[in-house]
C-alpha cells in the first residue's frame, strides 16, 4: 500500500530544555516497568548518523523500507540503498534513459523491491506506455533480478498501482489477470481465480492472503469499455500459494461504492480499506472484513472522535482486531483505537483522553506488540510515546532533537529509531536519520 505525506503542524520548533532534576528522575523512572511521564519530561535521544541531503532529487517519493541491515528509499528518479548501521549509501538504481519510477513495493523478508517504471530508455510520453514494466531489485546490493511487462493502467483509478509484493511472491496485473511470480526469480507461480464479470485493480499481499480490489458487474457500457460506468467495487482474497479464490464481497455492503471511488488498502490481513463514498468525496469510511469475508461495521471518516482528512487516510495501522487512527479533534490529531468487529472506539479520541499532554499526533507505527506515536507541539520538541495497544497505557516517553525535519515513516533497527523521508514538499531533505537513547 502507498503512504501519504503529512506536514508538521504549524508553529515554530523551540529550543529543547531538560532540567537536571527531570533528567535524573527520567533515568530512575526508566528502570521501572510501566513508568508514565508528565509535562515535558522524557528520555532524551541523540542523532547517531544522518544521511546527506539529496539536493538534486525530485520532491516525489514512493516509499522507504528496512530489510535486514539495509535501508531503501524509492524516489521518482532513483532507488537508493543505505547501510542501516552507518547511514552510508551502498548502492543506487537509476531507471534507464528518461523513464521514471511510478510505484514501488517491497517484500522485506525476501529482500526484494519491486517497482514499476516506464519503458526502457524513454519517458512515458515518448513511448505512450506509462508504468508498463515491473522490475525486481535485490535490496542488498541494487542488482536487477528480473523484469516483466504489465497491463497498461486502464482505467487508472482502479489500477493505479499494478504490482504488490510480500511472502515470497510479487502479484502483477497483466491483461486483466492477476499473476503471481516468485519474487526473487520472476518465475510464474499462479493466476488468480477471479470472480465472474470482475476486472482486477490494486492488490496487497499478507502472509496468509492476497487481497484485491475488483470492479464487478454493471450494465451501463455504451462505449464498450472493459469496466462499465456503473460497475461496483468489490474486495476479494486469494490463497497466496495457489491463487484460489477464498472469498469476495461488495466493498460497500448494502450501499454500493462505484469503481471510480478513491479506495486504498490500509491492511491486507485483516482486510481494511479506506474508501470514499464516491469518486474523491470527503465522506467515506474504513471498511473491514472478517476471515470469512463477512463485513464489519464501517468506521466513518468523521464522528465524535474527530475527522480524518482526505490526505491523512493512510496514517493508520491495523492488527488482528483493531484499527489505530489519528483523527483531528479540536485542531489536535488525537490517537484513537477502534474495535474492527464492532466499529466502536476502544480508547483515546477526546480531550478527556489526553494521552500525551496536548501534543498533536504526527506519525504512528505498530510493531512487535508495541504502538509508537510521534507527536509535535508548538512549544515542545518532537516526542515519541510508547503505548500498550490493548489498554492505551503509556509506557515510555522519549524526546527527540527539535531539528527533526519532515517525517514520512518511522522504522526501528537494533534499538534505534530511524526517520525516513521520501516525499517531502521541498528538495534537499535527508533520506534517513538514526536516533538512539542518550
């Protein structure tokens, strides 16, 4: 799935101050399990290494990943690998000629990045086939492993990204079929058993299933297009080993969502989709499904917990039964956790649940049973808050330097926090910065 960039909330970043007494208390408190901090206190973190600013790169990015000891950043004009221990660049892949990287996804366990780009040696406008080639790159050294042709994105909204990867396979959209190939060799594995009268769109891969959005049915087709004007969005899952259809269901339940609605995967397992009611409507909801394809109650983009703006919909995370969001409530982005089975808020979300002393949530990461939230405030530096995902109890606070800069993704490596930047609004951003406890 594709991440969205979010600017830092307005307001200056003032100088960080940590009183000697506060620092002493933090040191003692860090030895006690479940310690909760208050005010501006927190354990300070320092920069370990910082990659040089990429001043000539275009301000358009596709993603950042950590695979083993290698950090990888994909941009419009190149893909680069960095040593996670030192921050030094170890390799770079540049598309041939004037072609551009359109989309990138990764199987981090298999250490393979799969991208889509224009045809060899020329821009899309020159050949008329934008994003029609899939290329697999070894994330350890940047070697090209294989490449394959893709179906042209038609219609573009449904098939915006025609490749996904994970669990040892890459799923490619080819001539209205979904083909899975071995992620390292490119050898064919299976073709998905699509439901009748359905055209596939974007996909997402998880360990136990492959999820796909489909345009299905409809009768309004006076122009003879492969997707009718009144086709509906469906979601389906497939066996990652064979491509067999496990289940399929209308995305909108009783209320149809047409094929051209904005819809993107938040998670492939459990299946969670952020979808507009129609086209690019601000109204919409997070729609999720159980293991058997039974729909759960929708979680609306707007409610008593606040509002999820259009460009913030993928600032979210999901585990087996919960969805973690950052809706804006009274000008502050407040962490709110929902039960997928009921659609009800479990904890967080209001000013009475001030989990981080007036800060505004910025980015979140859910990993290894720990929920980490990066926050910012007009008067304070950036802070990291670690929560128990089940209860919302805050376990720890860490204070980051106040020159953090833009943040597109948070990664962790050997006890260090790594900030990734790939889609900054201005050129010259540092691809990665690593921090560790003082």
